[in-house]
C-alpha cells in the first residue's frame, strides 16, 4: 500500500527525483527542458510528466481504495499509454504501450490513475464524455474481463472499429517517417556503446546505410537518454529505438535497486497479450521497433475517436488483461472491488484530479 506520509513540496520532489534518476542514467538536459515545456500544456500533460508525484495524488483518495491488495501493475497508466505493434504472426495488436513504471502497488492505483487522466481530459471541449461517464466506462470494461476472463486485442478478425482508429493510412505513414527523420542525427560514436550494439543487433540482418539519431519523444520519459537507428532494408526504412531503463519512480527514496527493469519485464511477460517480438527489455536499455504501426495512440486520436465510450471501455478491459496475469486470476481483485461502494472510482478519480490540478497550478506559478 502507498503510505500516507508528509509529502515534500512539488519543487523539492522534482529535484529529489532528478537526483535519484541521475544515479541510473545520464540526464538529457534538452529532454528535460522539453518536458517542462510540454507539462505546461494541460493538467493531463502534467500528470503524464510527473509519475514521481503519483503517491501524493493517490493519497487524496479514500483509505478503503488505497488499502487494496498490491500486485505488479502498470503504474504510469493514462489515456495515451496505449498503442499498437505487430506480433510474430504479423497481426496488428493494440494494448498498453509501455511498462516503464511497473511496480508493486495497490491494484486500484491503476484504475484511479487511468480514470484521473480521463477526468482531466473531460474538461476539454473535444472530449465527449463527462468525468463520471469516463470513470464508469473504464470500470465497466475492467469488470467485463474480470467476469469473462482476459482476451488480447488482436485487430484482425475482431475489433474492426479499433483497427480503423489505430491502423496507419498511407499518408499518415509517410508523415510518421518524415517526423522521425527530423530528429537530431548524430555520429554513431555519440551513442553509448551498449545502446549502439543493441540497436545494430536488433535491426534486421542485411540492413544498410544505418544512421543514428538522438530521439526526443513521449513525455514521462523525457530526460532519459534515448537513441534511434534508422536503416534501409529490402526497399524501405526500418527503425529501432533504445531508451535508458531505470527503476519505477515508486522507488525514488531508494538509492540502490536490484534489477531496475525487472518489474517491467515481468509485467509484460505475465500480461495476457500477443507479445511484441521486437520488444527487448534489458538491464539498462529498452529496445523496440518503430514504425507507423508500432507506436502509441496520441491524445488527439482519443479525443476525435468516433466512439470514445467504446475506446475507454477497451482501455479498462486491457488493464484487466495485465492485472489478471499478475494477480493470477480474478478472485483477489474481485473480492477487493466488491467491498467498495458503487461510485468509488468516480469519487477517487475526481479527488486525485483535484490534487493534480493543485500541483499543476503550483508548477505554473514557479515556471
């Protein structure tokens, strides 16, 4: 359970987090500056960039919610932490995009954080659902897989609506590669040796004209070293990314962490999903394939989804796909949730969102 302790101020927590992060990787100052700028965009963006403050935000919810049993969960779950990849059969798969902050936490933490991100987005005109509707829909989807069992989202013979949302058109694919190639190209030897060797070894055999880039992407992981290799192979471009792997910010008070990326690896392995064969979670670097159909779904795509309710319902179901693996079945989760009042997620997510909003306003005043 996340303990209720006296929390440091936002600025103090941020400095402590950066000092702790520097124990595990070199800080990318350019990425940190971009992160600060992006976090000003909205409370939702601020939530994404400050997982190290989640214990403070989660402390606002009722004790009965925070007292749920702990399992290995996603940690940094939100509306933009979903994406696509191709499995070993070449099928398009949709699901949770990254597990960088996977940790042992109350199982309710993921549900509250996902719903909190929706509550914050519900204030925007483009969002179709109210805060209560969003929280209810996520929980309904989650319960569906608790009752009927996990089921990966394979976008072939099923989920045509989701494939229409997630699949890349020809125009969007071209736009994706143009954006990727606008990143800062660097000399091969500017890439740390381990990351460089991993990037080369994960490109397909025979890849030619390999170029290396320093990559700035995402939000929560901005500030970590992140590199990319782009090459020509069989008539087209291929790309791989190597991102520095560090422990979850849950451990920010701990100076030494054994197997920093171990929880991320286990969470992926235990989840009910069609694995991404190009994903490699090593001890110090996380390598993945980049392509128009191996990417995260952006928030504007969520906002303009034809049926947001259907999409948030799927997000709740996918979260259950992860939790059912780490909890080894639905029984321990169901027994916990059945003791909570019907409106528990509405209440908890709105309370957490209020804490995020307060932190965000403090951040804006100090930036």
